[in-house]
C-alpha cells in the first residue's frame, strides 16, 4: 500500500512538473512576443518620426519677392515656378508685406507639400501639393470673436489716448470715422474729452495679434456735449450708424477733408493779410497745417471737374456735388484723380503739399454753395434718413443692450465677459 502511494506521488509530481514547465514556457513565449511587438512599434514610430513632414517658418523681409521666399527655403526652380503660377490665380504677389509670416512644409525627401503666407490677420494664403501640381486658395483664419468695452480720456491726441487705453491706433481712426459727420477731430477735440466704445475682437488660435471687428456702440463726450453712435442697419439692410434717438450719423458731407491730427492754421475770412502777396484780401477757405504727403479725402460723393496745376492754387482738385455744392482742394503735392472721375465720400484724391503760393505745407480747402463761397466751419450739413419706423423696436433693443454693456462699471464688465463667452456678436 505504501509502495503504491509512493508511485502515485511520483507520477503526480512528474505531471505537475510538466504542467509547470509548459506554463512557464508559454509565459516566456508571450513575454518574448510582447517585447518583439514593442520593439517593432518603436521602430515604426522612429521611422515615422524620421519620415515626418517638416515645417520651417520665416518672416517676409523688405523687398522680398515670392520667388525669393521659396528659393531661400532651397526649393528647386521647377517647383518655385509651379507654386508661383498656382498662387497668381488667387493672389496678387506684388501685395506681399514685410513682416508677415511665411512657412513651408516639406516631406522627408525634400518635396514641398505646403506653403502658407499670412495675408492679414483675417486671411491666409495656402498652397497644397496635389500630385505633381499645386492648388492655391485664400482661407479665413479661424478664431473666436469677443466683445470688449474700451474707455479713455483724451490727454493729448486721440491716437495717444487710445494707445494709453491699451488699444492700437487703428481703433482711434475707426472711432473718428464714426463721428466724422458731426466732429472735426482736427479742431474739436479737447483735453479731458471722454470716449467709450464696445468693439469686437477676434482672437486667433495660432496666437497672432487680435484683430478688430465691428464697433457696436460708441460715445464721445466733447467738453460736455455727448455724441453717441449705435450700429444698426438702414432700410436696405446695410450696416449704418445712428444716434441714440435714431437719427442717421451719416450726412451728405464729412466734417473735414483730413481725417484728423491736423490743426487749422487759417480760418475763412473776408479780410486776411496774405503772407506772400503782402496785401489784404479775402481768404475764402480753411487752411489745415499738415505734413507733405498727408492723404486728402473728398468730403462727399461727386465728380471731378478739375485735377491739375492752376497758378497760385498749385496742384488742385475741384469736385462737384449734389444740391449745388462744389469743393476745392489746393496746394497738393500730388493729385490722385483725373477729370471726369466719379469719387465717393472719404476717397483719397490727393496729398498735402506746398505747390503754388504757399509758405509751408498745408491744405487750403474751400466750398461753394450755388456759386457762393461759404464758411465750411460753420456750415450745417444735411442729414440722411433716420431709423425706419418699422425697425424702431429692434433698434431700441439693440441700442439698450450694447449701451448697458459699454458702460465702464464692474457689473457691466461682468455682463460683457459672460456675453462674450457665449459668442454674442450680433
């Protein structure tokens, strides 16, 4: 009996030992297979990394051409030609701007896969490889629009005051354009003036500097006289600015032939001593002192009657407008329009100069009403149509909403932030 029991134990031990060996072998084989798999995955990952497309960024230098940009990236001549031909179909290559970003992406064997150029904050030029050819297109840069309240006080120029508020000079130009029918920012701004506005800002996912969108509502307090503007739409659906009581801010004429940052050096007068002729004679216009080359804009839509040199007036442009008005722009350094050309309000028609009888660079601006020269600084300008009565309820809702957000106090800033996060930019 003991002998049989011993034999049984021996047999069981041999069986268990065999099973244990088989189990260990399978485990070891599995571990070996796992290690092989990991090694293979690592090798594939390394190969993929080495074969990845590589992107190189650069900045457009002054005077650089599109071909220069590609050749500097060691792109072969045939590819440079093919890419350039594709781009010409969608973009004017003479419009390259120094300082803008340019990038190329190449495969591991050096073939160009993608070229990109930042046209402006809103748009990017993309050139993609399509087999042996290339396809070019301009795409809108993705980003998020928020609404931001901006406020400030005028201490020097409007430019400097907007910069002091943490914004770019572009916003000062935009604000001046809104109130250009009611204020002359050359002469009317005063130290201590207050401005508020609610403006859209687009933040870009690539970290580019934010760009301004629409100014939804604005207020400019000029020595106690507040001007307010609300962005709405006219009866045809076009965007337009209106005062808080629904009157159109746009008028037949702008308040100045220069945008701003110029002083009036001589006013309209029937008796003024002429500094060159040394006699007393009428000065039937307004002189704006400004550096040579400053852009001059037409104050209203019209047609050019004269564009050229005319004696003591120097280089001059004369424009005819509706209701019997005619405007004159004298002593220009350069004329940018031609006789018979139609011009629109705010269009650049020339540059400030010192041609003709002039002691220094300035613009002599004159206006006639039915053949009679009038004092432009005192001229009352005819307004456009107010908000349509059928749109009044919508206008009130829009006005009250944006006005409340614009006001610079903590509760409204919180409301503005919440509204922005919801993507509100009607």
